[in-house]
C-alpha cells in the first residue's frame, strides 16, 4: 500500500510542480529546520521520564496497607486513559478545533506528513521532537490529574487517590515511550520486540493518510478502537464504506 498526501495544505506552494516524494521531502526539510539548534533529544526524553518516575515513586511511597478493592483503581484508571487517548486523538489531533489548532497542525500537518505508512522511521534523534509530546506535557498532565486525585483522596480513600496518580503517570510515560518505539528503525533492538512489532503495525496503519481520520486511534493498547469498531481491517473498512455509500455520505 502506498501512502498518499494528507492534503495540499501540508506542502509549500514552492513544490507544487514536484513529485509527491519530492514534496514530502521538502516539507520534511522545512519542518525539521524549525527545530531549535539548542534542542536536546536526551533532555526531552529524560526530564519528563524523571518527573513522571518521581511522582510515581512518591505515590507508591505514601500508599499504605492497600486493600484488595483499592487495587481496582489500576484497571479503572487505565481504561479511562485508553478512552481519553482515543477521544483526543480522533477529535482534537485530527480536527482543527478552536484554541487547539496548533495541536492539529503539529500532529496532522507535521507528524503525519513526515511519517507515513511507507516511511515510519525517524532518521535522527533530533526528530524525537516531532514524535514526543513537549517536555512540559508531563507537568500539564500532573496538574490536570491533581483535582481528581484530591477528590478521590477525600471522597474514597487516600490509597485510591495515590494509586490513580501513580497509574496516570505510568500511562503517560507508556504512551510516550511506545510511540517513540514505533518510529524507531525496525531493526533497532527495541523495534524487533514482538510486542512493539505488533503495536507498530497498528499505528502504521493509522499513518496511511487514507485511513488516519477513521481508524486506529489508540496508540498504546487498542481497547477503544475495539469498542468503537475503529480497529482497521480490510473487511471492516469495506463494511464501513458500503454503509456510507448507502447513506449517500462521502467515504474519503
């Protein structure tokens, strides 16, 4: 399968007469040129990881005498995380929303232009900036979780609040590290792992511009893709296209 372009708006008018691969390479060069010379891939990777692991360790340290029912907080938090991941990816990163347009540009017009079904691999560590969330995202996640943690602390138990906080950090870091792993060279030791190969293929399908607005929105585990029947397969896509055709709706 050959990936097409996500839209002419992603490319410069200066390359209008060039072939699609040439235009994509020109767009790649232009986007990469916006990365500051001071950018450090190591800092981008390590700082959020260190902050997330510190919060995780603190939450574990302060949890005491956890009861069996309180451990159910882990699967519940993960389930909610998979749902949030699916919804934000579908409704924010692939739709231009008021006040959130920069996320759409960064994701669909940059990330999806550079990395396509046929070319998913980062060519240097500087491209980590185009795959990982901004380093400050871990702080935003923490701040966003704090009100819920406080509510759980007083409404249920401190252990439930702390387990939710710890699991939220694990989920965020898992999202970041898995996404980065999908864009490593397939021959990389991490890229050769069976689990990564399987999940990368699901994400790779999503990077086909023909499929990206409808299929495979979960980046970690495709729980909500299964629930919403947005996990891609040829049969499922054919059924969806037939249904849209019967309804007189566009299928592309």
